[in-house]
C-alpha cells in the first residue's frame, strides 16, 4: 500500500470533486461533511471521468449517463453488483489529506495474455 500526501484539507471543498492521479490511477477526491473521501475517477460503464460530475448526498453523478456512485462504499446506487474502487484517506496532524493506493499488479505481456486466454483463464 502506498500513501500519498495530496492536498491540504482547507483546499478541498465540500461536494466539489478533485481529480488526482496517483501511481497511474485516476482518483476522484472530495470532502463530505468535513471529511475527505476518495474513489476511482473512472466510471465502469464507459470510462468517463467521475470528477467531471456533480456530487450530491455523498454520491458523484457520472457526467456521461447519470449513474450515481457512493463515496462511502463505491456502490452504484440501485445496483449492488456495480461499484468503483474506494481508497482509504486520512489526515495528518497538519491537516494534509493522504490517500492510500494499493500497488498495481504488473501488466501482463501480450504473450501472457494470449496464453491465459488459451487456457480459459478469466482476465481482470
């Protein structure tokens, strides 16, 4: 797990999305009721940037097709089987927001992908 210092809490505004890229992962960061929250910035439907959406009632509304994702659990409202990644956040004593980002698995080569497909493995 990598921890990244991102922004001072005073510079993060309630229900205003902020897009950051940490270790190659796009993250949508905001403050809800004074507390920082972070989810994946990529909508699973078509890859739209969630940070370009509107935040209401603890959820971000995708600007492409209006799906709503909770900042608390990443779940798409109305569908328990669709969700985005939720990232842990914490505050330092100086009120800096830090985001916990898991280390990314190394990408497979084309050869590895083709062999896995030939074996019937589910790629993810």
